[in-house]
C-alpha cells in the first residue's frame, strides 16, 4: 500500500526550501507515494490547508527563493488545543507521516507531533546554519554570498570616501553568517555573539588602521551582539572617526539559492522521503562529510553547533 506523506515549511524562509520541496515530491512519487503539501506551516496544519502535489506542481521552482508552500510562525501551535487540532486534521487527511522543513522551532513542533503518534522527519533549513547534526543548513550558503556581495560593494564606497562602516548581518544567537562573510570579505573586524564584544579593542584597531593610512575599515556585526547604530556611536566617541552604518536585514533571506543550497536541498529532501518510507521517525536528516546522517530531534535541538574560533582568530590577523 502506497504511503501518503505531507510536507511543510515552517519558521523563517531560507533559499533552497523550494528545491527541498521539489525533491520530496519527485522522490516521493518515484517511490510510489502520494505527496500532500501543507500551506503556511503549522498554521496550515491547524486550519487544514492541504493540497496534493504532483510533478508539475514543482516544475520550475528549484531556482526560486522563498517557499511555494508559504511559511508562518504559529503561536497557536504552542498550545495543547492547537496541537490537537493539527493532529485531528492529519488523521482526517490520512497522512502516514510528515516531512518538516525548517529549523530548531520546526523540530520542536515535530517532537510534539511525535508524542501524539504522528511520524515525522525533519529537513534543516535555516540561514543561520546553527542546527546540530549537519555540516550546513539549507539557505546558509546563499545568505553568506548575499552578505559578501554587499560587503564588496560597501568597501568600494568606504575606500572612495576613506570611511569606516559597521555592516550588520543576521544572526541573533549565532555568528556564522558574520564570520563567514566577514572572513571571505576581508573585514577588518567581526563581532559575533559567541565571543564577548570588546569595543575598546575595535576602537584601537580602527585608530591603528587609519594611522597606517588605511582607506577603509569594515566591521561586520551579527545582529545579536548589539545595535549597529549604538556600536557606531560608541566607536565615534572613542576615536573621533565618523562611522557609517549599513543594515542588510531581510535581503539575506531572499534571492535565488546558490548551487550548493540547491544541491544540499535536493539531497536532504530525497533522503527525508527515504527515511520516512523506511519507517524512520522523530529524526532530522543532515549531511556530514558528504554522507546522509540522521540525528534525533532531542539531540538536534539541545546541542549547539560550535563556532570555529580558529577562523575567528584568523580574521583578526588578516584584518590588520
């Protein structure tokens, strides 16, 4: 008897989600399964917004950012009533399991469904790259390259005007985007949540740079460290140098996914189908050293991927 599998995207959107949906649908159909799309994530589970997906439903979407299934952050799903209503709709639709594309919050929702007997498999998609159990998450590579492109452009104008800039990138609790884009973009200083901020250290580096006739000074700031305008003001008070601010914001979430994100999403989406058909449940599919690896939700959400401190220290040396 063929399986009937649901798929949803939840939480913040990430470039490559559509490629993952495409892989789920086509791999599922290849395996003889029926694939049901759930609109608007957990909100759609609660309201029963289901739609059958066929091969043509996912034609021409691999290169598109965002998610054709839409996504939402659903506070109602955090309540017992909301979860029970979602489970009721899952039962009515006769779904044999769900594939959940998202980050930590998505997998915590999956744990709640598992407690109520719903089989689920998670696919890690988050621009923050902070999910344990996979080398990278879907969307991270594209977000880094978006930030890098912006840094390159900002450096041009910073050099032309001999100015310092604070460039704020996304990352409330994780500094992966800041570290990768800052190191690749030749930033003079990178501020990340994982390392205590020492404003005086940045101020001294800025002074030394301009004393050595540097024509620009770029500080990449993860948003979770502090406000970009506050940092710029404090540096101005310490150095007397005017600091310009550029906040990249949600531009990092959008755009066509990179080749790597399309590749990663395709492999993980297909692997999720394989896992759920073979009877796996309550786990996240990830890619470790180019091999598919399964990690239980409890481990994925309780452990934290550590930042590469050696790369951070290298960025300070190369930014001299």
